[in-house]
């Protein structure tokens, strides 16, 4: 028996990094997953890596309302319901002095990191309310929100919006039994790491980052996936409006 037997979960940003790690973990725990990513080849690879017969790949752009309506329809067609939405899609600008970050990178971060919370709420919440279903959102924030660092300020700002929206929505929809929580990881072993350190991943750059993390390593996809598993399970039925740090102690260093 898995901890997520019978659960149907939408995971965005599922084509790589934390998203792929989440899909691999939660399918092993018994969940059925609609894995969503804008890159078709990547999300199809994720579906193949998942436990057999548990995951359907879906290519779409989570910054569009029409895409979210397609996502809901695809999930219902394949699995007949939705229990949990994991908003994991995210981008980061290349670390640089804040006055030098290009405007298009700034706009993209808020479009990808924040707007899907609005759109998923707009599309999924009415479905849950109509069905009188007590669903759950798990949003991806970042430890850079409570502990912002120079040169990644605008990324931290977008993640601050994620945490604030998560808490506010949790308060707004608690009476409907709809829960919102978010996770605040430290810098992860993903393709985003190079951008966080200025564009090039190197031993020296990693050493500098690891010096800020008491446990002495970066966040792995399985670290985040373990927290998602808890929050998606019935064990977390009394948890809402919370931000869970998965950061190796970065938030207290």
C-alpha cells in the first residue's frame, strides 16, 4: 500500500528537475499523475520514468487560462477526478545586479512563477466547489523568499508572491475544505543552479553556495518530492496556509 493510493495529482513543470523527481516519487506511492510541461520530449520522458501505467504526459503552457482548462479536461478524461495540484513550474533569471536584470527576464519570472497560481485557482477551485470536493494545492516557493540574496532579488520577489498567495488563498478557501501549502527549497540540483550562480556551474560557485547551507549540500529532487508526498497525503489533512522549508538549514544560517 502506498501513501497516495487513490490520489490523482496534477504536476506542472514535470519535465525535469524537482517536477520529474516529484512525479517519480508520488507514482511509486500509488498516485495517478497528469504530468504537465511546455516541453513535450521532456514530459514524455518523465512519464516513461514513472511507475508503469501511473502517469500521462500532457504538453501545455501553464501561463494560459485555456491551457488550465485543457489540463483539467485531460485529467478528468484520464483519471475521472483531481485530488491535488502541484504548481512546480518555475524559472529564475541569471544572477546579476538587480538594476541590470533584463525586463523580459523579470516579466517571465512573474508570468511563470506566479500567474499559474491565479489560473489554477480560477479553473480548479470552481470544479472542486461544484463537486463539494476537498482538494489541495501545493505551490513551489523558495528559501530565497525569507532569505533573499543579492543578485537574485527579483526571483526572490516572485517567490514571495507565491508564499503570500498561498497563505491568503488558504484562508479564503478553508471553509470549502480546500487547502493550500507551499514548499521553500534551497537551491537545487537542477538546471536552474547554473543561473543562480551567475550562468556557469563550477566547483568554486558551488562551494560558495554550500557555505550558506548548514547541512552542506544542495537540495535534491527527492528532498522536495518527499515533502510533496506528505502534503498530498491524508496525513496532512490539518495542514493549510503553511510554508515548509526544505533547505538544509539555509533559512536559519
